[in-house]
């Protein structure tokens, strides 16, 4: 059996990580085994990060200023951000079969066939109740009639349904009466009855006759009366081809006791309620039986039929009001003399349609009493757009609240009683930098023409916050672990060499994942993935460039023993250098001893030192032999710690160090002396999240009882989830 390679004793004294260059050297010497290619790449990358960190530390102020300037300038791009709310633009792939079919339909049918549907749906409050009753249909009539009478005043004009509704097949005849009487396209179950005529608001006037409306209009009878005065053969032929007939006059009335119910209605004389299900069987017809056939699927929901395919019951009634498109409305009124004074354009036509639709929904919802057995639900195209816009708008309160909570969390978790280890200000600055990087990334997306959607505005800010803050915490924690044996000017570089590789790999993986997700053909998901990838790039740049500058500035604050956050104030535990003149020191010494000295003394160390390279070949180590001698010489400066009195063996208050074998050991003794002078925190300041997790939470989880409880709770939660899935999604999952 092959014996393992020998272990170098230097490795035991090294930290938990190892330089890739050192590992390569050990492999070359035969003291370790491994693949050289990955280590070579890692060594080069670590060297690059080390150089980057050292350069940032030397120019931390410049780097911070330029970084904030660039990120802030890109954040201004948010001013031109566009939010996409069109369902077709969000979820229909460009060039897909659906988009081709939509384009083909528009090209073949033409712009004049485009309309928007405003739906009015009635359902019973008690599920399963049959809605095909006289009372339910009369209630539906009341709601539809209220909605059909909606009017809005805009641009100094009044706009009602008859002006903006879609009218199919309007004859090209210059006759004002026919134009006013031509009905709107309204798909409703009420068209099976005479009451469907009440929804049509057109009217005309002829001398010697009452106002002509669809409730009293018999087209055939009217043609006979008008043929005595003029020739209407062409118009009569058109009515015959469309199979208009008597229109609504020969249809039964829902309420035969209605005084306006015509005598020609089949159930007027008998005063009998019509067979609701029988009349709705097979659907209904508009005023044209040939071209206006409303199938059952359009006007009824939740239908139940018997074995003979006869309609028995239904659970919903639906009426649709069809409106013109903005372009159609603009073309229809652009030559009208009534609107010549309002600078008519397509944008104003859009505003009129949207205003009418919003009021339509409002009126429909309040059209029936609260104690009714049915409910009315109104829906319009503008309502959908308003919903999409409300979900797509950025909630400033929600986003600001999330970032403020993260600010508080970062500050609390990184704040320490010891000013040399506290990083509360670093946590605050890190979260603010993440917010700035998110704003800069989204600003660049706006400048590149990427439209925002609900996923971008509602999800991406918090997702980017989590990704960016994670790397920030990692760098900050690694920076606190940088030993004092590292030269001051190399500490930021050493931090990046330790942690930068992990941060870079995770960021690159996230970028690749989001860029790959951008291959999804759905426009909304593609835009979200591209925006997320760009934000990850900015977070990566922030973590490797700007945040190390913050750490470098904080390093100077820690070395100066200044307070965290309140960095303008010194810590009460900071060391001070006291300048003492020889005469002053002699006088002070005379007051404390019985022997008179003519001059002051200082303890110094006279050594013979030599240098050599360490095992890694990266540092020069100064070796101090244990035969160092101590001598005295006149001093001019003594270093003392003000809050701690001199020890009995050191009447001058100077620091004495025992001889050691290296500069590193000497620095370690200096560190011990500094730690001895640190302030002792109050008991209620000693608690922190890290100590709680290490001393309380982790031991609790390692207990067998805790493990059993966790497993039981997980199994219970899994079972509850399966039950909920079974209830709402059935057994086919």
C-alpha cells in the first residue's frame, strides 16, 4: 500500500486555507499530490485579486469616488424606464405560431373588425343554484341596463354607449335615422327575449309617429309604411339577407306584465312566464338571425344537460358589450363637426374609452342590491390593464422597508463592543452600495431598451439584495480575520485573495444561469432574466471594486482606534503616544524614587538578526536569536497606555518584550499587550448573534431530542402540504 505523502510542519501553522502557489510548490517537491492545472489557474487568479486589493487600498478614496460617480450616473437611466402591461407583448413569443395567427387574423379581417369586450357576469351566491329563472334574468337585465346607460363627460363632450360601441356591418347609406337606429353589438342571453331591445339606446323621430326605438321597432312594418313615400327596395333587400324580420317584436317577454311589452309578444295575452331553459337552448340571436348568433358557451356558464342534450340548468349568465378600438373611434369622429374644437386625436379617443370602461365596472358592481341572491362581476380591458399596471408599479414603501430592515440587520449583526472589530458602519455602507448597484443595473437596462414588468419591479430588487448582501457579509467577515502578521498595506489584498475567488465563482455562476434563462422564448421571462443577469454583474463589480475601498477606509479607522459609525470620536480604549522631555521625565522620576538621577533612562534591545525566505517563498522572515541582550540608553519618547498604570516591574510605564525567535512572535506579544488593555464590555453588551448561534443554538440542535423534534415537524409539514395539494389539485398530481 502506498504511504501518504509527508506532511510539512509549516502547514500545521498555516490558516484554514492555503495559497494555490504554495500548494503547487509542495506538489513539485513531492510533499503533496493533486492536479496542477486547476491550482495554476487559482494561483494566477489569487495573485490578480491580491494585486487588485492592494491597489484599491492605496487609492481607496479615488476608487470609492469614481465608483459612486459611475453607479450614480447609470441610476439616472431609471427616468426613462418603460413598464410593459400588454398581455400579448408579455407572454406571446415573437415569431411564434400564436403571434403569426394573431397577425394573420388582423391582416385578413382588417382594423375595422378589432374591438374590445366589456363583460358582465352574474353568478348565484350559493354554489350550484340554477340561475335560469325569471327573477335571475330580470336581475341580469337590471345590471346590464344600468351598464348600458353609462355616460362620461370628457373634453367638454358627453360620450355614451351608442357613440363608442362597435357596430358590425353598418350600411353605407347617408341616412341619419338609420345611423341612429343601427344597434350596438351586445352579446347577451337577454336577446332570446324582448327585453334584449332595452339595451339598445338608439332612437329616431318621424313626423306623426312616436319616437322609434328598438323596443317598439318592427322593421318590416316600418318598411311598409315608408314605402308609400319613397323607394326602399335596396334597404329592404339588405334586411331580408340579414334575416332581421320583426327584430325583437315577436320574441317573448321575460315579464309579460311589463306595460311596454308589445302586443306581438307570444306570451303577452296569456301572461305566462316563458320557458327560460327552452328559449336559451342552442343560444340566442341578435337583431340579425343570420349573422348574430350567440352560442350557449358565450352567454351561459356551468351548463347542465340531460341525456337528450336538453338544457336543464346553468350557474352563470354573461353579457358582453363590444366597443370600438381607439383607432376606430378616432376615424369615426375625425370629420364630425361636433368635435372640431377639441383637437381630436387617437390619444383622446383612448382616454374616452378607458374612462367609460372604468365607470362601466363601477356602475355594474353597484347595480343590484346587497341582499340579492346573485352577484355581479364586471370586467373590462382597461380593468385588466389597470391591474397589470398596479402590480407592475414599484411599491416604494415595500422596497424601502425591505432595505431598511436589511440595514438594521447588517448594522446590528456587525456591531461589536470592541471598536477594533466592530463593523456596523461597514454593514450600513454595504447595504447602501447594494441598493445603488441595483439602481445602476436597472438604469442600464432602461437605457438598453429592456422594458420592465411585474416580475422586475416586485421580485428583482429583493432578489438582488439577497445576492449582493451575501457577498458583502462574506468579505466583511473575512476582513476581520486578517491577522496582524499581514503588513498593513496588504490587508485588503489578502482579504480578496482569501475570499474573492469564492465570490467571483458564485457571481459568475449566477450570471451564466440568468443569461441561460434568457433563452426562454417568453418575453416577460426573457426580460426578467436579462435584467437579473445585468444586476448580478453590477453587484459583482460593487463587491470586488467599491466595497473593498470601504473596507480599506474602515481599516484606517480601526488602526486609529476610532469609534464605529461615530468615526469622528476616539475610543476610550485607544493607545496614546506621550512625548516626555528628559528634564520632565527626570523630575517625575525624582518624585517617585528616593535616588536622584541626572538624566532619564530607556530600556532598549540590542540583537543580532538575520533574514530568510519562508516556505512559500512569498515573505521574508526576520529571525531574532534567543541570545538577545538588553541595555539602557537615554530616551526621548516613551509609549504608554493611558488607562492602565505601569506595572510594578516597569516604573517608566514602557512596554517590555521577552526575546523571541521571530518578528511574528514579537508582534504576537505586542498584540497580547494590546488585548490586555482592551475595555471590558458591560454584561448586557456582551450578547451578540454570533455568540448565541455558537454557544446556544448550535448545541441545542445537536441534542438527540432536538433532532427528533425537527424530523417529526418536517414530516408533519410534508404531510400537511400533500393534503392541501390533494384538496386543491386533486389526486392526479
